[in-house]
């Protein structure tokens, strides 16, 4: 049996994670979806947090007559940041999935 015949007869899973194929096979579709959701979510959370801190510093330095941000306002801002970041990253959960490379193609 040649290597081409052997490799085509054994089912394999395709993943962008070439270093740890065992992790992909054990965790499957959930890890595939989380692996694309979490980086986008964390980048968006970081960006929105930086923008919020910038707005708060501007308000503190330029608009000195306005009261400081309360802890309740900060809590609302943090919740808004997390929800907005999750909404931006959510389409990746539906878009990405684990694909069996040797599955028959349906046209």
C-alpha cells in the first residue's frame, strides 16, 4: 500500500493548528469556534477599553467643571464594552466549524 492510498483511507480532521492535532481531535468543534471567537473578543475589548479610558481622561483634563465618573458609570461602561465586543466577535462562532477533509463533497 502506498502512502497516498493509506492517507486517503484514514479519516483526518483539518485544522489551522498543525502543532497540536491531538487537541483539535479531542475538543473538536467547540475549540474551533472558541479559538476564533476569543482572539477577536479580546482585541475588541482592549480597543474599546482604551477608547473609554481616553474619553475619561479627556473629560477629567478638559472638562474640569463636570463631576468625575462614578463607580456606577464605570460599571455600566465596562458592561457595555464587553457586550459590544461579544457582539462584534459573535459572527465567528457561526461562521467557523470543524471540517472533515475526507468527507464526501455535496454539491
